[in-house]
C-alpha cells in the first residue's frame, strides 16, 4: 500500500485560504511620500531661498503663513528669532503639519498635497533653508 502524504494537501489548502482572504479583504490604498530638501552649498541655498521668497511675494507673506485649501486640516507655525520666513501650505484633506523655526534668518516651506499627510519640520540655528513636500493618497 502507498502511504498518503498530507504535506502537499495542507500547503494547497493554506495557499487557497490566504488567496481567498486577499480577495475579500479591502485593500489599504492610503499612503504618503515625503521629500525633505536641504541645500548643500551656497548656490543651492540661494536658489531655494529665492523660490520661497517668490512664493511669499505672490501670496503676500511677510514672515510666515499658513494656507489651507481643503477640509479637516491642521497646521502650526512657531518662529523664535528675527527675519524668519516660514510657509505651511496644505492642499487636500486631513493634513497635519507643523513648522518650528528657532534662530534668525531661517527660511522653510512645508507643502502638503493629496490627503492625510503628517509632517513636522524644525529648524535650529541661523540662516538655515529647507523645503519639505509631502504627497498623500
């Protein structure tokens, strides 16, 4: 008599169970990606600061601003020092973002697009420049 091997049968049943569970479970389609940019030399710093300054001029920003287009967004901006430029701009829904600047002559922009992103940026020191861009889906 030939012995019956249960391993292939058990493996097949396990694969079928896992596969069928994937068919009835809704996919989690949410996610986000974030890019934090800091210039590495004076030329890059000047270019980034110029871009932030142009944004500030177009949007009538003097030292800092929070601009939100969407629903259920929350944002904060804290500046401790002189001559800082801080921008928090949110497009879409359910974003949370904060920007804190400690020091003088800092420039930073936090830009959030899509939905449900969460970003916190902190600058410490003087004459620092950065930009953070997040995209959520």
